[in-house]
């Protein structure tokens, strides 16, 4: 389901009406998803694991099912609905409702629902897991329930077990292949690229990353020092304004604009989005600038206080099983977090396939950033977003 609480309120739909309608729609879509789970998308490569039905431990025949609500990253939604949902609903007595969103959406929903959580599982970028943990919004994952945690690379167990990595990648520059290929982050500030650059919104992890790089370019400082110099970061973003086409939080539309040449560059763009669209035949590529790319780790958590926390962990345990995670990692061009996964070469050549490959990418001090981010967001809205 792709309506969050704010959208329901705007449309005048009550939560009860939403749940009643969702059950009807999801029931129909699950039948189509079962067929889709056995098909091969023409736009992206399939791993060996998808040549046979996704492995599941048991078959559930009971008509009594428990609703499990989760938010997944927007670019995961179709794959989750077509691949994971049918497999998990076959294995467990659950009915899964997946909705799209970014990390900021997950935090907003958990805060709003804290006294009575509706959601059970939240996907978010790894840096945001730390913030959710600090605000007591998520719970530690139970190894006795989630046996597949043993197969996850240790560095992808997030915040001492409060989250688990789903897929890894990098944040660099995506570009239109008929435009000049960038080699440096500073290239995006060139006067020749007026109206051709699309940075991420500050509400996203990518947006903070790009903002910090803007400060490094403006001040000449290292990225590690620039993240503690907000004045330089805001000044760098102001310098970029003539080149800004628009800001993005969901990159799907921006990639379409890029494929036509209306946009040339997306700063702090994810490897997964760029290579997914490249696999569809669009004139898009991704580059790691000479200053380096930034770490990306999509993660998942279990919401504190939600009903059936144990069942939610059982669902998440199936999500991170090698045979299930391999499908998503391959279709979405993600580096594997499960040590048992071996990606096909045409995917492995484009993504970081080991924790060591991710570790060499730039990592910011997200605990420091989280403490300042609210004030910086207010300033962004006044000085940059307008």
C-alpha cells in the first residue's frame, strides 16, 4: 500500500477505511504477485536463485492471518511485492502490506505512532537506525528468532543488532551519457551546467551527503572537517543554485528526466538507481568522483511496541535469507549483505560485493549529524529550498 498517514488524512480516509480497503486490494494483488514471482523481468538480470521458486520453509494453509505492515524504500516496492510477499505469505500466517517511503518518512511515522504503532517493520538507511535507537523507536533483533542473522556479514549488523543490512552500495554522481562525464564533485558547479544538476533533498541521507560535499568544495576542507562547518555547507549549496534543476527525494522521476537529456547530473545518486535504469536501456551511468563516493547501506528494523514483535522478526528473518535476499540484490543492483550470496558478474562488476569494498567509501559521523540535523533542516528550508 502506498498511502501513508499524511496522505490518508489529506484524502479524508479513516484508518479503519484504509485497512478495510487495503485488505481487498492486497488480496487481489497477491494473486498477481504469485505469478510475477516466477517470471523474469526483461529489464534486469536474474540470479541463479530465481530459476526455481523462491525457497520457503513451510506452507501455510490456515485462513487466519496476522496483518504485518512495513515501509520499504520506494525503489524496492515492486520487487518486494512481486518476490518477497508471496514467498513469505506462503511460509508464515501473515498478510503483508508494504508501502513506499524514505528514511525520513519512517521516522515520522514511528514518532507519530509511538504510543500505538501500526507498523511492524521499517526499512531505512543505516545512519537513521542510530537515530531511531536513540529515540527508543526500534528494538534489538533476537538471534534466537532470526537464525539468518548468523549469515549476515558482521559489519552489516547495524547499531549493535537494532537493524540489519539489506543491501549495500555507493553514493556518487549519476549522469546522462551524452553529457560530459564528470570526474570530480566540483564539476557540478561549472557554469556550463546551468539548470542541469539535480541534488537530493536535505530530508534524505543522500541530501546530507551532498550538502557536506558542497561544504568541502567551498571551504577546501576534508569531508570529515566540512561536516562540522555548516556555514561552508550552506554557502556551497548557494553557489550551486544557478545549476539546480530541481531537488529529489524519490529518484525515479529524475532518472526519467535524465534519460531525455533534460537533466545531466544527479549528485549523491545511488548506484542501485543508476544501474537499474541503465539495465532498462536508458542513457545513464554512474561514476565515483576522484574525491570518493559515500557509503550506502539500506537496512531494516522492527518497530518497538508493535503487535506481534516476534512474528515481525520471523518475517524479517525470511527477508534476509540468502535465497530471498539474492533476488532483491540482483534485481536492484545491491551489494550483498548475506555472506552466502554470490551475485552474477554483470551485477557484481557494478556494486561493492564485500564489506571491505564498502568500508573504503566515505562514512560521515552520523551521530554528530543527527544531533544537529533538526536545526540544519530549518536553515535549509529558509536558505536553500525556497
